[in-house]
């Protein structure tokens, strides 16, 4: 487990050297569950088009027992109100909304996996501004193993673009 986290951390540190549309992210994460405490997500984004981006995140428990749960999420997001990443034809938008979909799962504590869909109703900033804040992201996660549907949310996330 620790080797997996170490490999992911090294990849996240090396990738910005080769990417111009790359952002590191940190934010809150929570789902309606019986466990108490605070979860956080650490991730990365990579722009694959003016409105499209890939997202990869690690989700872990921060309090009261750090790293007792560990999950991951991999997906794609689409900007609804305009382009986020620079191109010759369009000017980047400062504020936008995102919809996204992908796969999420836990691999420490319990083994769960399944698809998710999410919406971020407000996001300000972007690649051109080197910082982006995403607010009130909410989504639905279908746990294939337990055959259950869960609502999850993130109060805010900060994305730091690296050029």
C-alpha cells in the first residue's frame, strides 16, 4: 500500500515537467456515511482539449485516524460555459460550470468500486490565471460491489496550474 502511494506521488511530481496544461489539486471530500471525521482529496488535472480535462485523485481520511481509508477516482470533466484551456479560436473563460464522469473506488478499509457522475456549479480561475477554485461539487456514486447509490460532495477544491 505504501509503495502504491509513493509511486503515485512520484508520478504526480514528475508529470508537470512534461505538461503545460497540468494542475495539482487539494480539497475537501465527504459522502453520506456513518464514519465521522474529515476526508481530503489530493489530485491532478490535465487539459486534453479547450473544454475537456482528465482528473485523477486520491481520497483519504484526515481525522480522527489519518489514512485509515484510501480511495481513488479517475474521470473526465467538461466545461459547460466556455473553454478553460487556451487555443487560437476562443478566449478562456474565468467562471464556468463542470460536469464529469468516471470510476471511483476504495482500496484500503473496504473494497468498493463503481462509476460516478458529478457537477460543479461554480468554478473560477483556470490555466491562464494559474489558480482555480471549484465550489460545491456534488455527485452520485454507484457502488457495484454493495449495489448501493451514494451522494458525495466537496465543499471546495483549489487547483494550482503548473507551466
